[in-house]
C-alpha cells in the first residue's frame, strides 16, 4: 500500500477547531509539537486498512547525519 499523499491528511480536531500547541514549551525544538488553527499540530489519514498520523514539530527531528530520526519519542495516545 502506498503512503498517503499530503492532500489525504486531515487535521485532528478538538471540538470544531484543529489541535494546536504553543511554541517553545518543550526542549529540544525537535520534540516541541507546535501548531495553530491555520497550521494544525496533528493530522491523520486513513486508507481503509491503516491509519497514519503526522505531527508538526518546531525543529528538524532527524539525526545530525540526516539519515534517520534523532533519539527521541513522538507518539499519539488513543
């Protein structure tokens, strides 16, 4: 199955507003989830078999070689 296109991801809503988080409340910036109503903090896509999540962070989450993710954790609680 192909990974969903950007247009398939929909903002996750809290009530009728996209989930948001303030800038600068976590360190390092690569773990700081950020977003506002214009640029939501979290998205999801569903292809009928799998659900995909996407979160917006304040910095590049890749390791220094840009070959994978830095040693931190990001997650969704269901």
